[in-house]
C-alpha cells in the first residue's frame, strides 16, 4: 500500500484530532515541537502507518506512526528495524533521510519515525518505469555489509529458501480465505511450481525494499523516483523488488498509478535496471529473475488470502506484532483493499498471471533449477 503522498490531505477529523493531540505531546516530550510550525494529517492510504506532515522552516518532515508491525515485531524492535531500513536505504540516493524517532509511550504505543518529507507526485506508468528502475538499482548496488553487521535487518543465509518458506507460511490461510475450487487449484499449481532452490542465491543477495510496488514511489520535479516506504527492507534477491514493481497485482493496486504492462514494457523496465546496475547486473540471470517473479506473485496472492482471514479480527490491545484488523483503517481504505484482494484472487486474474509467466518463460531456454511447470 502507498505509505505517503504529497501534498498532505485532511482525513476524518474525529480520528485526526486524536492523532494530532497524541503526536503533539510525544513531540514535546522529545524536544521536537518547538521547531514545528504546523502539523497536518495525511490521507489514510496505508495499512501499516498513519502519517502526519510536519511543517518546519528548515525542511518539512513526515511522522510515520505505525498501526502495526508487518515484521511481527515488538514495538521498540519494530521502530529500530524501520529506522535501520531508512538509514541504510538512504545511502542509495533514492530514499528519504531519517531525522529521528519518537519512542513508544502512552500516547504512541508503537512510537514513530521522523523522516524527510518528499515533495513529489505519485508514479505514473509506464512513463516512470525507467526512474523506478534507477531508484531500485541505487538500492541494489549498495555493497552488502559483513554478515555480523546486517542486523537488525533480516539476512537469511539462503534468501530463496527463506522466501519460499514465507510464501508457504502465508499459504496456510488459503483454506479459510473463501476461495472457490478453481482459484485454489490455480494457486496450488503455482505453489507446486516454485523451485526448491535457486543456485547462487546467496551470491545475488543485496539490500532490497521488499515493498517496491509503484504506489510506494514519489517522483520529484527533476525526475528522481523516491521510495518512501521502507519498513520491510532485508538482504535478499533484487528480483523480488523488480517483480513487486511490475506485477499486475502491484501496478493495479494504487489508483493513482494504475497500469497494465505489456511484455515489451516489462522487458524495457528490466533493461533500464540492468543499465543502471552496470556490471553487477550480470549476476542476475533472466531465469533467476523469472523465478523471483513467480515467488513474489505468490507472496502477493497468499498475502491477499491472509488479509481476508485476518481483517475481520479485533485489533490487538498491545502495541506489538502484526495486526491486519480492518478497525485500524478508514472504511474507504478497507473497501479499496477488499476490492483489490477479491480481484486478484478471482480465477480470471489468476489465469492472467499464469499466462504471463508462461509467455515470459518462452523467451528464455527452460532451466530445471529456476522454472517449473505452471500447470
């Protein structure tokens, strides 16, 4: 889901007034309030955060106030994880600067991050795909630190196996997700097609966003695409980001950047990324990127199933862990998510995704390690 937008927009004043009052007290305790001229709530467009625009003479900032932890972490650990995401991604030149954090307390049980406010517009597809490719390459070109310095970010020794296990873990929600027989069959066939291993995956690992769908980018007047939502960064396979930026389930999620990409447009997007990556692109074969695309699509589908099951639950009382309760977000946002989830889990949409993978696979010689029968 998109996590920030510019310029800020008013939300429901009943909720906004409470949020602003709590944030104001937290900013005062942290010694941050004096420098702020005004606070403006931003539209509720994300399932993981509320956002408030902080107007300052020395440069505006955004307060990112977690609704939950998508990483399933306790509040303090979640805030530290997100701070590390922003701090490390900023080195790639296409992410907001981290300015500080507000610790969890009685007003903000999950705390907040204070980050650079980006003055930009939502991404437009396909015209902004080259800028998105350059943005992702800036992240993926960053050298991996030694294994002992990668914490607190996730850094599995075998990133493909970790992704496969995450997808299969989310797939546990399929039986309760209200799917018809054909939809279950189509998804389970794709799950069976996931290869158990991807040779050389550890060598391909880089810092990745793991949430690179187009709605999470803002494009500045100069053309720089800035990735503004970075709470799920990890050391993994860049192919996951490329897939998340260009899958049908991503490019049709956000109303401001909706598009259906052709195979040629997908090829151009990857070509722009390879050009921006330079020699490092040679490490990532078309077969590996195609395997990552299948895995990221299945991650998105199984997340949809998980959300269907979890959104009807009551919010967690504690400020820790994952919480997809619909009660945490405005009705319009929940309605939008429900519409998208229903569409992506429909048999016709599932067949479309399967056919696209087959068409992409036909462009390359078949590899027994990186592809499988999709039927």
